């Protein structure tokens, strides 16, 4: 290769339902941050996503070319719009509720037909627009994983699928012909697992170990304020209240009643969308309303974290929490439940504290401990920052994706 010749950049096509600036959850935000970071590394990144009439059919954002398929038959067009409000105001849960909260409603044959319409629309778009790419990337183990594999088989491209939830590959079984979908995905996909437990779940589902690659979520590393103007005994939770009971806010409020009995100056700030009125009423019943502030959805969460003593994540389940990553990146010590994701991020008593799931007493004890041991809290926060710097920045994560994509492209072609 002469000095005037340039090796063509690796091109990645991402297939996802919702993409910036559409409403996005944690998985979609990770996909956007990864796409931008890959672009900054010199890769050519394009996105095919669902779109509505108010979305442009084609646009470029931060160097990423986005095509949106706009159709009245798009998947999701016939579902009730998410309002950010919980379907019920129920906050406390019985054991039977908690045994069943992870179960997901089965999909209809009609929904499967809509997904195939998306497949044909995507295939038509790729052909009509002459979209060139080396590899397909699917950021969420959902129906798009199956559609992505079909596109990869049709176009002779390898497919990388990220399982961004605890049990995404198992949840495929809720679809009509779900076992067939799972079989096809296992045969023709390559998989990214964010955590050790997600890797174990993929193995249990029958995925070959040599097709699973461990790559975590990543976060931008923010500048630290010169001086942290810490307010005494301020604690922050960030999470959508309508994702209860997964987020464990009910356990946090039970724990907070114990905390304020011992530390009446302690204050809890809860950031996130949901049925705030119901939670305010619940804190009044618990007698802790003066010590808990519901801030709703906030655009600048970092401003609320920088002066906090600690971040609290009492979840019953997580993939890998973006909010926890962001808090640790700011040098904030965290108290989190001992679950997937948090286990991979926090070294107990070194970079944060891990407590048992659904244990309000242990959670309260950890909070009270940090109220009394500010030096240890500060040291854990500093170690948390170093943990993110070492492994979990979006730049390091995109570097690992880049290496994975290159290795798959250079290996032999997939079966058609």
C-alpha cells in the first residue's frame, strides 16, 4: 500500500428501534455513545431505526448517518404510548408479586408479522440506498436481534448482538415461534455480554462459549470539580420509578425510615420519572416525607451528584446501570445491591458497598456507616473513579468493540 492509498475504514450498520434524539432508555443511550465513539475512532457508523412522521427519514448526527423507517405498520405503532407513569400506584409488594415481576407478557402473532414488515422495509432501504457495511451490530437482545440475523444471513454479513439485560435471550421465548428465533440467533449471531452473569445466562441458553465476548457498558469520563462542596449526609438515587419493582425503591424507602431514626439530618434525593404523587403519599405514611425529595426527571443529573455523599442503587435486577457508572466516574461512592452489573463494577469496601437484595436493614446500615465514616467514603469514591478510568470509559469500550469487529470481519464468511 502506497503512502497515497488509505485502507477503507471499517463500516458498521446498527439496527435498533429507538435512536437519538428519540426517547431513549439506558440501552439506547449506550448505543448512541458507542456509535459516536466508534466514529471518533475512524469507523463508518450508520443506523437503521424506527421513525415517526416528525422524524427526518435521513439525517447525520455527530457524523453518524441515520435512516429511519417511517411506516404506519412499524412495530410499536399499535402499542400504548409510554407516559412515564406507572400503570398502578402500588409501591409495596407481596412475595407473590416479586416472584412474578420479571415475567414478560407474551407477544402475539400479529406483532411478529409487524417485525417481518420491518425486516423487508430494512432490506429494501439497504438495497435502495446502497448502504455498504462490513458488520451488523444489534445493541439489544430483542426482536431486532432476530431481524438482524435474518439481514445478516441474507446479505452475507456477520452479526454482533449485545445482551443488555439479565435474561434477554430467554425472553425471546415469549414470541410466537420463539424457540426457533432463539435457535437461529444462537447459530448465526456473535454475542456481547456486559457482565459475568449475563455470560452465564447465554451459556445456559446454549450459546457456544467461543461466540461470547465480554465487553461492559461505558461512560464518558467527566472533569472533576476542583473542590467537592459536599452537603452533609446527602444521598441520591437515579432511576425510573415506573420500572418498579425492579429498581427497589420500595426497599430504599423502608431503609430510609431506619436511617432517619439514627441520622435525622440525612436527606434522600430521588431522581426519575414516574408516579411521584403516589410515592410522596407513601413517604408521608412512613413519616419520612421531610427527609425525601422527589425531583422527577432531570436533564443535568451530574449537578445533583457532585455534592452527594453517596449514590444508592437498591435494584432487584440490572444489566449494567448507566447511573451507577456515571456516579462512579464522578468519584462518588456507591451503595448497591449485590447483583449482576453492580458486582462487576464495585469491589466491596474498596470502591463501594454491596448489600443483599431486598434487605432494608443492611441497606440502612450501609447508609448510616457512610454518614459516620466520611474518610472511608471519600477513599471509596476515589477508587471508584480509578475503576472507571481503567476499564469502563466509552473510549476503552469502543476500542474493544473495534477489535471484535475487525477480528470477525477478517475471519471466514458466515454461513448463508
